[in-house]
């Protein structure tokens, strides 16, 4: 379904599971988990069906960021982190959600970090999954070389420093298979993803280049779980360690997964969903 979040902007939204469930003589409200997808330029489909295992403890809201996937197309002037972060609040207002648990995966984690900075009192909890606070180019290049040799390093360097359509195509061919340490559980998952390449290139060439989200993390006013794969080349472990160190100590929790790449649930779903379940229920 499409939800109008104000100003004629419509986001594609999918909801899994009830928010209210029978509990004895009354009804119990489950927490709402909002899943923000990676990219930029991709859609929410990568969360499915894996995240369904959490539907017994949370109502899950999936959506495509403004301009992405099945959401309405929007002008490039709106393709920025401030707008995408504010959309979390707009979407919650439209759906009547208060105190959500907000999970940002990869690029969705950029949005979640900016959301923490701009709306520190809005969430009940935040999960930063396989994400980064800045470019950290040398870390990326070192990890891609470790995982795929000089060819992967060179392809990553060309794309991240000069994001043209040609460099993106070469990077995706040379580096995408290095993101994870195990074959995909669902080999057709990538084929289901709707990609808006123009958003990807716009963001990487622009806002991504000078990005530094670390100062805003000090604004956090709720528990924040940082999840990282120790073999993630695109969002290396050191990035997660920096994010955790920049959060207020009383709110920060860092969990790293050995032998795991980008999106811990892809390579070790049992461990990743156990951590998520514990955090949601705490």
C-alpha cells in the first residue's frame, strides 16, 4: 500500500503482523519495528522473508525510502539524509506509531544516524546494522583487497571516488559477491530488488563524499545496538567501533559477528536474529 506522509509524498509500506494481540482478558501491544533498507536506490525486499522470524515479538513495518522502489518518484532535491530521516517521523505520524524500534541497514543506517541527530527523543530503540558514519575510503579498499585482491580494490576505488554508471557496473560485477562470506540463502533475492541507479549515483557523488555522522550520535537518548560483520568490506568493523564509541556510553551496545559480512542475518541468521530478538525484548 502507499501512505501519504504529507505534502503529497507517498511511500510504499508493508506491515507484517498485528500490533495488538490477545493476552488473557485484555489486548497486549507489541513494539513496532521499522526496517529501513540499504542502497541508496534499492528497496525493502532484502528484508523478506528473513525478518518474518521476528513477527511473533514485533509488528514489522517495511517501507521504501522516498523516491525508491515502489514509493512515488520524487525530484533529486529531496534525495538527502535530512529528508529521509524526517520521513521516519512523518511515516510514524501518518500510521499512528509512537516510540518505534528503528532498524537501519547499510544506507538505511545512514538515515538512522541522521534520525538520531535530528529526532533524538522519537524512537524507543535504534539498531544500526552494517553501516558507516563516513566514507573511510582506505578501510574499504583494504578490506576489498583482502577479500578479492587488487582487482577488487581498484574497482572499489574507481567507483567510490568517481561514481559513474560505468564504474558502478564494474564495481557491482567485481565486488558485490565479496560483500558476504556465504552464498545467499535465496539466490533469487537480488533479482527481486528494484534499483533506482540515479539515486545511488547522486548520493555517492554528492552527500556521501563529505559525510560525517559521528558528531550527531552524541544526541542519542535511547538504547542503540550497533551490529557489524567482522569481514564486511563495504562497512568495515572499525566503522562500527567508531559509532559505538561516539554514542553516549549508557545507550551503546556493539555486537560483532566473526566470519560474517554485510548484513549479519545473511551469513549467520541464527546468531543475528538471536541478538535482534534479545534487544527488541529487553
